[in-house]
C-alpha cells in the first residue's frame, strides 16, 4: 500500500480510483492527474496487463501525459486516464462496460472518458448508458466519431513541422519514412504520407495490417530490427510505448522521431538527452498525438468537424514554438514542451488567485 501511494505522489496525482465489480468481471483503475485547467479528459484503455502494478504504472504515466497534452494544446481540460485489465477480444462485454460507466459517473464529472487502445466507438455507447461523462461516440449520435483520423492528421502536420525545423524541408515527397505499427492511426498516417509521395517502410506484428498498407499505400515491409536501424528521414512509432531507449538510440539512423505512440521514451529525461546529443530531433509524443484529444474535446461544446480539423492543423505551430524554445534555451524538445505546458498551468493558478 505504501508503494502505491509513493507512485501516486511521485507524479502529483490528485486521485486514483480502483474499480472492482466481481459480477461483471471489471477490474479497472481511473487516474486523475490534474484538474486545474478543467475536468480530466482521457481515454480508457483495455489491455491484458501482466500484473496490477503494471496497470497502475501505465495509467499513472498516461494520465500525467494527458495533463501536459491538454495544457500545451490550449484546451481548458485536465489530465486523466483509465485502464481496464483484461483481453479486449475475450473479456469485454456490455455489463463490464456499463459497470465501468457507473464508476465514471461516481466521480461526478471530474473525469471524462473516451476511446483508447482496445476500445471502440461502439464501446463508448455502452459506457454512455451509465454516464454522460464520455466522449468519442458515433457521429450519428452527435459525437465526433473515430478520433484516430484526426490523430493521424496531427502526426502528419507535426512531422512536417519537425522536418522544416530540422532539415528546412517543406515537403515529404521522396523522403524515407519508417512507421512502426499500422493500427488505426498508423493506417490513416500512411494515407497522408502516400498522398505526399513519401517512401514508406514499416513493420507490424499483425500480418493482415501490414498487408493492407502494403496493398493500399505501397508500404515496404521490413523486420522490426531493420526498421530501427534503417537510414530514414523520419522514424514514426505508432504502436506501444518505451521503444526509444539507450539500445535502440544507438542503432537509430534518422533525423526525426515523430509518431503517435504514447510514452515513446523508456525514461524521459535520460532518453530525450541522448537523442539531443545524437542530433535526432524528438517530437514530444503528447504534443504530436494531441489530435485525438482535440477531436473528442470538441464534443463538450457541440461537435464541429471543421473547428476540430483547424485546431489539429495548429499542432504545426505549437511544435514550432516548442522547437524554437528548445533551441533558444539549449534544452531538449521534451523539456521545452514540459516547461511550456507547466507554465500555462502555473499562470492559470496565479491568475485565478489574484
């Protein structure tokens, strides 16, 4: 128990809720990191974690990232996240999802949930039967639909911002882009890259996903190890996190890392500095993948597709500001993003207490 509170205090979380319902089989954790700027909005992930401790570590990291993501994106929202422990292919059911919805409702709007890994827009409808504090529902029901479409757009414009800063290149035509993971975001990202004439290389543990992007977008399949060591202009991690670490950094031969995956760095301080020393520009993941958050956040005021798209395209300018701040202060891009996100929260606290 002492270790749990130590983990929670380490990243300054406001509240962590353990959700247990034997009748539905629900075992979940909701983490509310910070609500200074507004209610904590963040997706619910369903994943077969090896242990409850692994689930706790994941939800704490993810929820903290949401606080920074909302702040740097100029949204009046805080950061939260939820994880359901279980296999989404075999353990998911209506009663489990509705049970989770009841726990969300019990927080009285402090946490707003949405779709994440292992969850679908359809799942959000079951959760919504028990709580209004859910976003990412189907367009037909007045929601924003699949958030991965605009997440991919944000990654694409963020990639262009990084290439402009790092290599003074405006177009991706003819550039070598390596994509790791072809789930929803990776798939839509490939569409953008292909339309601009990029040469795409990639890997996915799912053969069907790989075959799909190979046939539709001309992706060149390579092994996982080869992808990490190829001469690339951009390496784009779009699967699970912690893929950037001292071992992989040593083998990387790219100018830019710009992908949709959360928590790409195994250890943020260490790995961001190692990348800086190697002159590889790291695009902070919680900034470049903020398109999904911007999309579902629009539901809270009544969804407007054009407004959401406009906000996501603004990721280009948010990142340009971060890159300039990092260069002017001789710090890593991640440190610059964190400082700017923290500054907005602190400025709000000061203004609110005047």
